[in-house]
C-alpha cells in the first residue's frame, strides 16, 4: 500500500503495520501511538538516507517498505561496487545518530518550559528511537547495515560470493546469540514481550541472510553472461502482413507461441498468438497479424543477459529480437537465460 513518494521513491506501508498501530492504540492509548509514529518516522528517514545515497551513485531505488519490525529499501544492488555498498549502508545509521543528536538538542531547549511538554516528550522518544535504530542496524548481521558494511570490507580480500557466505555465517551466529541472550533476559526479568520481539527480529535476520546468499549466488551466476552467449541465431520470424490463420499454422509447426515480427522499414518486435484465444476462428483468415499489438522490445548481443531478462519481464515478452547495427541477428528467450543461470548456480553451490 503506497502512502507517499519522496524524490521518486515510493514509500509503501505493509498492511500488518496498520494492525500494529490499531493494537498499540487499543492497548496503550494515544501516547503510545505517538511514540510508535515517532519510531516509524525515524525508520522512514533512516531508509531514505540509504536510498538517497544510493541514487547519488546512480543506483535505482524501487521503493521503501515499512514493516512492523522496521523498514526495507528495495535497492537494485546488481553490480554495486563494495565502496558504494559501504557508503549506502553506513548512511542509515549515521543519519539516525545525527537525528538523535538533533532531538537531544530540542529536548534540552524545551525541557524547562511546561507549555512545550508535548514537544519535549516527542523529542525524548525521538532520541531513544534513533539511538536504538542506529545501534541495532550496526549489528554485523546481514541484511542489517552492519552486515553489509562487514561484507563490503571483506571484499578487499575475498570475492563477492565468498564475502557474502562469510557474512551469512556471522549473521547466523549473531541470531543464535541474540536468541540465547533474549531468552536469558526474559527469564531473569520476566520480560516476555522482549523475548517475543527479539524472536521475530532473529527470524527476520535469519531468513533475510539466506535471501542475501541466494541473491549473491544469482548475481555471481549471471556475472559475465551476455545475450551473445544465450541467443539463438535463427529465430522464427513472421511478417505482420500475414493473417492470424497463417500465424497459427506457423505456431503449430514450430511449437512456438511467440514470434519475431518483421516487416519493411519497421524494427523487429515480438508478437504473441495468445490473443487468438479470444478471437473466433472464423475471423482469423481476414485479419492481419500486425493488428495484434506487437511488443516492442529488443536487445543487442552485448546486452548483459540479466538486463535482457529484466527487459523481457517488464515488457511481458517471452523472447526478444537481438539487433546488431539495426539488423536482426537472432532471438533471446527468457527461459533460456533462466535455465543457463540455474545451471551456473548449480555449479556454484555444489
Ligand atoms: Zn539501515
């Protein structure tokens, strides 16, 4: 659920967040709800600082998602150099500590005036929230910021995948320690809510670190893979002047559901015969194939395979014409790229 947009970055609120807000309002009243909103405002600013530093380095940021246990920036991290990842990762905690200092100043300035009590209370909550956020995120457990910093530093001596593997192992150790620590604290001080909370956080780190490893394997497997390595040199082509019936006959004989559409003076595009499902057969003979809305997507032999895959995904095409100097030299299939990356992944894991 999108709530607002800051410099082209969507900020989404996960629905469970509203559930939590409702719960806090019912259980703790308006004061607790305000403290919670301060905490989440701090989370948004923390995430935004990551996103803004990422954008300054030319990295796309898709959105920020707010979950009850914190925020997540969806940053396109493919091929982010370690030095950039380091800067993006530290930006969040640094900004949180900066906000804590600003809030502390506001607290000091307002605490002597009774009429400003609401502001003093909000400032006090903001100091606590931002110190907590900054410190918690510096835990060296990937996907937390501290874990990313650690991985970036390790990449001076290790490749990306090995550094990620090591960061994930460290993460799991921290999860175990966090869990044992919370268990002991819960027993000693009867703080069961604290145990419950930390268990959720530990689970989040555990699952998140595995996803991080999957991502690193995927990235390494697709590294150095280009369209020229996956393309098929003789694609099935058809002219837009042909009828829907001709296209269907070609589909049957080649067992394809999409073709490269060619024609004089037009850039090759992709045409799927899927829409035929909704057109009565009686109309197939008299209707031109070009009336079916071709999908305009193309790549070059030098396009990275993963980029080609993303373009096809976005366009909703299962294949794409490969053009060199404006001429059709082949076709690349979404499924071929997936299979090749899958095979390279097997080689990396085993
Ligand atoms: Zn962060």
